[in-house]
């Protein structure tokens, strides 16, 4: 008889994601639970949460329980000149949970593609992000953007205005962007285009057509167009409000959402800027799946706590009771032995060693 495993919802998702990533040649990467705190202190704005659990090691170094996986992988992977490292992971990280607001050990999955990354790899990773979402829920959508398009417009306005404009775009505050264009007529053209980015909507073809009419950075637009065509148009949309981590990300960026979960369950993109900051020449793209965000969605509450309650008394032969319990387990059922059933215990059937069986 095959052994029966009762996997939790997030474990089932992790198993499916690992199978998906390995089918594309991604190799599982294992790492330590902690790193030197300095790695995270220098890159706090790359992290989902800036709260980090620290401790002092026996040699006096300040260490941190790992709040992120990407930084550890980038730190350890060597530069690739003419090849690509495809890495996937399923690791526990330690940070403030979006669901509870407290520190938790959180299971996180994801992948990183590092090295001589070209358009093919960008398309592959974006497709894998969408496939990851679909494996979690059919009611999902991948939102994508291109930092190059936004930066090409931000570079046309004064540095003092850029953070204000970026914040307004991230919030899709069209009125604020319009006011900035009115108050800064010399920069009205790029500001007006950014306001249009905030309003842009429709099918993929319609959005790409609107972008072409705006004469945005052609190289970035061509890249976005190629990547978008590799995705299922029914489960994706272009959204230029995705601006988190512009210090680290360049090129394509994306977030993934599933129905029933208010926050993004997938986040990622191309992070060549992070590679340069960490003294690496390689290009890179990747994403993380935040399994803690899926807890309620994946919660699988069983109808019963146990299949069978085996009721016995002090006068019953212990070996007979134990053998009977094992006989029930061998049939594929779970069983607990009790003198009196717990009122709070949910069970399918009651087997009485005194000869009375009740379903």
C-alpha cells in the first residue's frame, strides 16, 4: 500500500513550482539560514521588509536570520560571460509577515536567472512567473512594466522633480501629474507623457499602440512588446505604476496577483543595477513567490481530525488494542486510541473494542 502524505497547501504549491522550474533546467539552490548582517544593511531598500532579526556570532560578527534569498544567491554566484546560471529555491526566510504583522518563519519559492541574460531569458522568466500564478490559481493576473520606458521620461525632467513624479505615477495620481505639467511648462511634454502612462489601459495591443504614439524609448518598447507577446493576454496587463526598487531594477518588472489575496503574491524583474552594486558584471532576472500571502487561500481545513477513534477500556488486552489499531492503519485510515472520545475531536467512525462500532 502506498504511504499517504498530508501536505499543507503551501507545500503542495512548492512541490508544483519546483517541478515546473526543474522542467526548464533550473537547479535547486540550498543556503544557510543566516548571513552577515552587513549584506542586508547595505541593501535594505531591496528587501520586502526592513525589519531584520540579528544576533552576534561566536566570533563577534553581527549576523542576521535570512530575510531574503536573492541577495544571498547574487553574493555567491560567480559572473557568467557566455552562459547562464538557472537557479530555483524553496527556502524559509525570516521577516515580518504581511498577513500577521509579526516576525515569522516564512516559506518562499522563486528563481534567479544570472549571467549572459538576453531577450530569450527575459521572456522565459516572465512566462514562468505567469505559469507560477496559474499553478496557484486560474483567477490570476501578471502585471508588467518596463523601467526603461519610465526612466527615459524621468530623465527629461529636473532631478528635483523626478521623485515627486515617480511617487505620483506609482499612486496613479493623474491629477497631481497634470498639475505638475501645468506648473512646469518647460517640461510639459515628458510630464504629460508620464500622466498618460498612469492612465494607460486596455488590451495588450491597444496599450502598445498607445505607447508607440507617445514616442517613448524605442528599445525599451520593443523589449516590452516582445515579452508581452510570449504571455497569455487574458492573464496579463501592462501597468506602469510598478516602480518599487528603481535603484535596483531595470528593464522588465512585474507583479502577480490571485483572486482572494489583496497583495502581490509574486514580485520580480530584471535587476542588473543590483548586480552592479554588488560588483558583478552579469545580468540577472528573477522573482519570488510569497507563500505566506497565500495562507488563507490555500488553507485546506479537513472535515475530520482523524478517521477512526478506537475505544478501549482498562480491561482490554493492550496487545490486542495495539494490533487492532495497526490493522486499521494498514487499511489506509488514521486512528487514535481513547478510553472516551474527546468531545472536540472530529472523527469519521468509532470502533469500540467492546464490540460496538458506530460511524
